[in-house]
């Protein structure tokens, strides 16, 4: 509950007493207030009878109000609520009025309000944190993964400077559902080297659900969900927009973007676009050759009010990327590979260039969607949604035919959803829904090598039900879900002989949640739930070279009679021991809000049976030369950890925020650590925010130190040299290892400053201000080079 909502609750109690003293009134003005977009009731909205300031009330937990009055007939009231446009309407004493409030895009900028609005049936008892529009616009060139790294319990896995994938409580990839404007983002979501193709500047807010949200959203939300919300496109709004242009020193990059929106009585629209061009980045002491990027995006939408109860919304977005990968990650011989891993500096360092050569990735993504919202009445709402997505991916490598991609994939996704939000009584409400997800992934001819993953067709049908029971100051939430998934696969063996397979998975999941408003300033949430996830195609069928390593899926290798690993045939699903992951997670969150501070902490435990992970198995020769080689494996795993955040408003203008997270994970079958888990981190922010300072309308300054510890739970080290020279023997029974020990912990100092005058704003952001030399444990390029050096970003904004 936001600070504002706590205040409104207190006002409601106060106003209620005032109304109680006016029992001599013979009539009442009754109504219900709810969000025009989400159709959720608004708690704590202030309703005032115009001209009679003593006749007022605050809406209750169901969005209802009742104001005693002395005369019958129509009367004008005003309704106000933080984050929404005030409204004046005329209602009568003879019937209950239903009133919709439109979100106010200018004032809907606080994390607290957004976090409360994103909650829906199935997620009320989960820990949710949000990033508002102001923070998004501050990070003009950030990826989705890097901006989410500012949330406690969330970090990101990197594949160099261009590719980041969010991690929630130690889980990433297909265990984190990314909802792009309400739909599962259909992309090649496997490995740490495939980032979601989402331009965060197209989002109005981004929220992270830190818990097993599988009941509400499906198997892909086993570890949590990331929800991006697009522009609300409010009706009756003047033409407005923003333009931005920026430059960054690291990579000599420049970016620009434009957004426009306008709303009429029954129609509104929004369009925008951005592009970002960056050359080779640099570490503190040297250039990182071939790490440039080209990114282009465009997006738009329209909203139609067909009738007072029926609203249609259409959206389209497009993004294209060309991402360079560090050239020094490629070795053509055993000696070169050893040199790459053991060198203090990359073995290939060239002069700065905007050119992007091999290895690199070309990715394009289209998303077109249509949504229909039908309000049967204030308590019952039906939503229909459809989306079509097309994702194209080409990956190029350093090889003889470098102009031919080694991976060339086209993934199409169709997503059909329908749900019914209902209210059964004053204390019971919920949502029931279903989803059909159809995916088709095909290899385009012309690579000249065995496809890394086969062609496949996937079909999933799902049904879910979530009900919430209100009991005093607490809520109980119960959810059930059923999923059925069918897959058809066709590919080629190593010998180029064709193979095919058909298999299916199905499962029930359940969750029980509890929310208690302990007192006006303290909220406790607890959620225990099951989840499941079938293995994705890369985990099953990965075969051969992928970027700077070789990778083999669960069905692509087996042990022969002598205990040696073989990969000359594909194991069928029926004869394999592969199982779907099964999760049991318990999350508890405590939030305390005071007059000048806010404290939040969440503690979680997660047991995952048949956990799928990739681990090193050795070095294997290829036509290009020897490469580090990994296999997918399964084991029962356990995760537990804690996140905390403390915010303190020192004075009107000065505030602080400190946070941190810790996770402990273990392969419980073999009593050994898991690989690639986030280390402990602590961060702090000291912020100054003042309006009307000197010639400026507003000035913001923030200092952001952070420390990331060395990962002390990492597997043992077995060097590339020892493997190539035959000093060690590795097999499936060997203890898990990594090719390098975890790097030391490191301290970074970041900063931000912004000044606004009228419609114009100038911002300065500094990353790694001390030019610290460091390597991040979760960055796959740590084997070959240091992370990024100092980067200064200057942006100019204009709003109109």
C-alpha cells in the first residue's frame, strides 16, 4: 500500500466519523470509482459535493462511497485521486453512479502508485517493484536487463557490453516471463547471449514480480515476471510529446528519440521511435574491439471508445539490432585459446571504429496486438487479447564464409488470451481466464552447417482461476492453473540424417497467498506456490558452436558402454530421462512505511526438482579450432535468499536509499554449488531534489556508490591449459567446475544530475566515475577482458 493510500485510509476513517454526525440527512449520494483502464476499484479516492465542503467521503476497499445529503435530486461532485485526472460529474440520489478516472500521465510517476496499480488477482500477495517513466527516461541507452538491475533481488547476466538478460532470485531465461504490453515476448529466450529485443523507452513503466507467478501467467513465470506497460493513451488530452538527443563518451555513441500523443473524446493515439549508434567500447586501459551496436525502434498505438462499456486498443512495435561481440573471445587454436583465457589484456586490440564485424548478431522483432475491454458493470469485466509476433535472428562468426550466418532463425508467435474479472460478493472477487499460445520456429537455409536447434512447432493451451477473499484488514488469495503443451520437432543428426519427434507436457499448479494490513503503516505479504516449466528447445537440442563456446542439449549427448560421451545421434524424448522442472517457492515480504521512511524486505526459499542448467565439460576441437564446451544437465536444486531496501527522507530536498540482496543456492543431489549465481551486492543512493533553484525550475543530483562481492559459492576452477594439455580428466561424474575462478569484488561509483527550465531539460549520467578496472562474475566476457570503463552520458530533453 502506498503512502498516499495509507493517508487516504486515515482520511476515510476521519470522514466516516464526520458523516456519522450527520445522520439527520435523509438522502445519500452513492457511487463506485474505478480505474478506466484496469477496471480496478480505486481505494481512498476523495469525493466532494461541490459547494458543500463538509459533504465528502473517501472510497472504501471496493471503490464505493456514500455521502449523506439533505436534498434529493442531481448534485455535482468532484473526485480526486493521486495519479489520475480530477473529474467533476453530476449524480443523483436515486441510483448508484459508476465513475471512471483516467490515468494522469504527468503525475503517475511514483514507484509506489505504479506498484499498487500493477497488482491484479494472482499477484496481490507477491513482491512487486516498479520503475517509473522518469527513471526510464534517465537511462536513454540502457537495456531492459541493466535498468532492472536497480531493483533489489534482480540482476542480469551479460554476454559482453550489448547483451543483458534479467535474473530474479537466481533464475533467468525461460524461467522469467517478459510481458511486453501484456503479451509474452516471443524471442529466442535461451542462454545468456540472447537479450529481449525491447526498447525500454517505449514503456511507460516496468514492473518486476519477484515470485512464482506461474498460476497467473504460466510456466514461463516460474521465477517471476517482468511487465512493461505502454503509453496509456488517455482520452481528451492535448497534443503532447517529448524529444531527446544524447551522446556518450564510452563508445562515442549518440542517440535520439521522439514521442507524440493526443486524445479526443472517443479516440487517442501515440507514436514514437528511437535510434542508438555506438562504436567500440573501452575498458579503463584499452579498447574492446568489435563491441559496437546499432539499434532502431518504432512503436505506435491507438485507442477507440466504441461505447461507454467497450474500449478497443491496438499497438505495434518494431526493433532492429546489430550487436557486436568482443573479437578477442574467438581463438583459432589450442595455444590461442589458452592465450585468450590467460592474458591480462585481450589478445586483439584495434583502434576505435564504428564498424561491426564478426562475431555479431542481427535481430529484428515485430509485435502487433489488439485488445478489447468490455465492462459489463463496475464489478465485472471481460478482456480479449490477440498478438502476432515475428522474431528474426542471424548470428555471424569468424570463419571462411563469414558472410553466411551460422544461425538463421525465424520465430513466429500467436498469443490469444481471454479473461473475466468478477466480483461474487462484497468480500470475494477474482479472475478466470484462458490462453492459447502457438509458436513456430524454422531454420532458414544457407548456413552450411548443422542447425544449432531444430525446426519445431509448439502449441500450449492454459486455463486458470484466482479468487481473493477479503477478511477485515487481510486478504487470502487462492489460484489454480492447468497447462498442456505439445511439441513437434524436425532436425538433422550430426551425420545430416533427418530426425523427428513428438512429445507433450502437462501440469497443474497452485498458489496460496496472504496479505495483511497489520496497521496503517505495515503490510505483510506471503505466498507459497508450485510452478513448473518444460525444457525449452535449446536445452533439449543445442548442437555445436554458439558464439564463443560449444553447447550440447540434454538429448544431444549420451554415455557409451565405456563411459565416454557421444553425440552421433539424437536421443528420443521417450527413451530419455528428461523431466519438466517442478518448483515449490515460498516468498514473504514485510513493508513498513513511516512519515519519512520506508523499509521493505523479502525472504524466499525455492526448491526446484529437475533443475536444468549448463555446465562446462571440457574443450572440444571444431573446424574453427578448439572451443570451451558445455552441456545441459539436470539436478534438484535449492535457492534461498533475502532482499532489503530502506528509504529515508532526510529533509524536504535530501533523501537516501540503501539496498542489498543475498542468495544461496545448491545442487542438493551432489552437495555442490550451482554455477553462474549472483554474488552479494550492496548499493546506496544519496539524492538531492529541489524545485525553483536559481534559474531552474527543478534540479536533481544523485550519488550512487555500490559494491559487488566476490562470488564465494562458485564451483572449483579447472583451467583451459590443464584440459588442453591433458592434466585432468573430466566426465559426467566429475565435480562441477568453471574455466576461471570468480573475479574479485569491486566498487563502482555512479552519478546523475538533471536541470529543468520550462520544457527543456539537461541531464548528465556517469557510470564507473572512478574508472575502476573490474570483471563481473555474471558477464561471460570476463574470461577475455575487463568490463566497461568510465562512461559519461549527456542528454537534452524537450517536452511539449
